[in-house]
C-alpha cells in the first residue's frame, strides 16, 4: 500500500499540483501584504486618514464598555463586531489575485494558440508514377520523366 501511494504521489500531475498550491499560498501572502501595507495606507490617507483594518461595527459590547479605539481593543474586550474594513482588504486582495490569474491564463492560451498554428503548405509532392518526391510546381517528374496530370499552375 505504501508503494502504491508513493507511485501516486510521484506522478507528474500530483507534484505539479502540490507545487502550484505552495506557490499560490506564498503568492496569497505577498498579495495580502501588498494590499494591507502598500495599497490601503495611501487610500486611507486620501480618504481622511482612515485605517481600513480598524473599520468595524459593534453588534454587542464586551466586558468593558466602548468606544473602542481599534478592532484589537474591541476583540480584547470581547465585543462582537462586523469587521467590514478587513472585508474590504480581503476583496481587494481577491481582485488582485483574480486579475493575476486571468493574465496568467490569457498568456497560456496565447501560447497554446501559437502552437496550434496551421501547418505550412507542402513544398513537395509525390510522383504518381514512380512515387519519388518532387517539387510541388513540377509538371514533369525529373526521375521517371513522366508528364504529371493536373500540375498546370
């Protein structure tokens, strides 16, 4: 049973999928940092010094009454919150990842279409009498000297 599992795990598709998952997780971490550390601070600054990670609605106060200056303080007090600022960050992260995947798939599709280009027109044909290979425009076979039918240009 261990041998069968090893054969399954070492198949090309399974290894490729594992590599893709690992790279995808790392890419997700990079995108999350890009959104929360690079993109959202300038947007928050332009919108009046707003920190999106601290935008929340209190549904139920915690052990100590609010107002809470940050989401971490609200959660520490045990308040029940809707964290719509974090949700906005997550949506922006998703859009970046989706756009990147779209560009990747688009590039792969272009490569596939280039590979599937129609074959070039043949440059040679076969003599119907001696079966030797001759130029496509030939009207007489250079090997057997037969006049070829239908070869008029």
